[in-house]
C-alpha cells in the first residue's frame, strides 16, 4: 500500500530536485546524475555527430563534469534546467576542442564578426544570449572538421581571411556564386579545389584576387552548403554590412 501511495504522489520537477541538491542533498545528486546519463550521452553525441562510448570515450567524463557543474550553478528562474545543462555541456566540449586546436576563443570568434562588434563576455550563469554564442562555437567546431577534407585548417583561415572590407565582400560574392551555380559547386565538391578559370571569366575577377582569398572562399562555400545556420546568419550580416560600406 505505501508503494502504491508513493506512485500517486506528485512527481517533483527536475528544477525542484536541483534546488534540493543545492541545499545539500548529496544522495539526490548522485541519483539525478545517474538517471540523466542517457541525456548527457545524447547531448554529447549530437554535439560531436558521432556515437559516444561511455566506457572508452574521454569526452563522456567532460559531459559528466559539465552536468555536475550545471547542477551547482543553475539558478532558479533562469529557464529550463535541461536546456541550461545542454548549453553547459556543449560549451565544455567546445572548450576541449579549442584546447586541442590551440586556438584562443577570441581569435575564433572575431574572425566571423565585424571588427567593430563588441567582444562577447559570456558567463555560465546566464542562459539568455548564452545559447547563441555556444551554438556559434559548435558551428565553428563543425566547420573545422569539414575544412579538413579541403586541406584548410582554422589557422590557415585566420591567416588568409581578407582584412579589407571590399576584399572580404568580393570573396563572399565568389563563394556564393560557386554555391549557387550547380555545375561549379559539383566540381568544387568533387575536386576540392576552386574553379578559378570559370570564375575569372564569368565574374571578371583576377586569378590573383581569387588565390589571395582561396581558403576563405572555400570556408564560405562550406558554410552555405552546410546546416550551420548560425554561421550563415553571420555571413549574411557581414556581407550586407560590407556591401553597404563599399
């Protein structure tokens, strides 16, 4: 009978459980973490686009620690706890990827924003506005993986990204034209090289200009060809601003 009565008791929300844990219930914390291991693994798998092995994959421990961190730092009234935990887990994965690539966050972020944009200062405790930044970082990690097949590294992209607005606008224009032209896009994806001869004839842009922005143009095409919506939005915004300023 007691078990039956317990079954009909109102089930506590996860936010209520987190609050109880933050008040010092260590046993509840262990139960919650164990219960949400599938959630942690799914979040990691979606982030990395691959299966995560709980026993043999080091990234699982990162997800576990991030979930534990989420419990400690979650603030009541800041939104859904699982949404917050997902953001923190993704952020920790990006931190690890950044460490492995030895590229600082400031360099990565500013390559896809205007020079005049304010530098992002995120805090784990703030959910609003934070998810968009984490999504951008995740998209960047995905782009890095895609560029490898075209022999372009993030370091290459940073070094060769056009510094002048007019040059950058031209590079984006070239990338968009290749993406929008089926036979050129097919050739590019197949050969993994830019169709320079065709571009010089149609757009009347010198070979030197194309070669100077080659790796940046490749990145533009890969962004347009992908599901990286955050980077596409940055691309559209950047292109619009720079065309107005030219």
